[in-house]
C-alpha cells in the first residue's frame, strides 16, 4: 500500500484498510492554500504551520487551524490539540476539547469513541502514529493518535495508547511522516535506552562512530522501533513509514533540518457519523 499526497489539497492520505467511518490525514507545508494560510509573515514557518508554541504569528496559526477544521466540517473546538511533552500520558479527545483551561492538556496521545471529534498530533521529525480498531457489529469503534519521539517510544507511549483498546489484536496502525534513519543520529544514551528495554531494538540502529576517544554515535530508525513495539504488543497490521521529513523539504517541516524556526504538521484521525 502507498500513501497518497493529494496535490490539490496538499494533504497526505493514509493508504490502509481502515473502516469506512474512519477519516485520517496528515497536513503538510502546502496544505489548504487559502489566503489566510499564505499570510504567514515570519520566515521559516511557511504557509500551513499549525503550532502555536514555535514563535509563529498566533493569528495566522489560528486561521490555519480554522481552515483545517472547516475542511473536516468540524468546529475548531472539536479538534483535540494537546501540549505534547514527550511523555506517555493518554487522554480522551473529548475531554481535551472540553477543557476550559487556556492551555491545552499535557499529553502525548488521545483516544476517541465518539464521531465528530478529531484526535490530533503535531510533529516535525517525531513519529505520529494513528490507530483504529476493526470492530465486530457489537463492538464500539475507536480511534487514537500518538506522538512518538524517541523519548516517548523508549518510555512506551505506543503500548500505553494501545492499552486503551479493549482488543489490541483487532487494532491497525499507520506510521506518519518522520525523520528517516539516514538523518537521525543519536548518542549512546539513546541506543542504550532502547536496547535495555528490548534487545530486538538493536535492529533499528546502525553504528556510525566507534572510537576510544569519542562517544559512540548511532543512526536510529523510528519506524523500525515503532514496528517492533507494535508487533510485540500484538498488532499484525502496521502501515505507512515511507516518508522522510528531513529529506522531503517541499512537503514537511523538520526541526533537525530547520532548527527552532520550524512549523509543525498535524496528523489527525476521527470517526465520522
């Protein structure tokens, strides 16, 4: 299966066997090119940044979020934006939307069993993972979205998200755009954290420097690390994982490539009526 970049809307559409009542997508730098989104005035963020915490013009980001909500035929308050902290906390998307706090809830994943509410994860190199179940006639449909940077992966954010599903074996997952192994060099601390957790994780690393004078360096594959954890947890159907945010600059933001002046994409999933 091959995910599709819709050149008309600038959206990335997952190619996976999700039920008909599941809608999923990932935005790009070129998504929904409205007059509002093109109005970004600060260099580096480009047209469709969706993050309010990266120094971009807040009014422009708010308009971009409204454009996305309008495209999904949702009120903006029905998208569960989170304050992601590289942890393992999972919240209800409905609760996140209903929060009266001026700040979004701190969490790195959200779940939803109700139609018309979107789980949303923002990334710019970290791995977004979308989940849905394949329910029987008497089971409740459910979707979820998780933010899996290396810290979250090492701590078990994907297992924590999957634990919210009554029957994990009937769940499928989609791996959204993340930095590829070729461009993701990490230190011995990252390598050790994963291998101590699961020796099989060593397959996700390629050593790039080994010297008595300098600490070892490794190239890590977030996609492989995610697949190992998901398969160990019982998921047999894992899709996506073919993009590189660092290399495919036309479409994707990349913090490692662009530094602090980098916007964020959003990966969303929702149940439709």
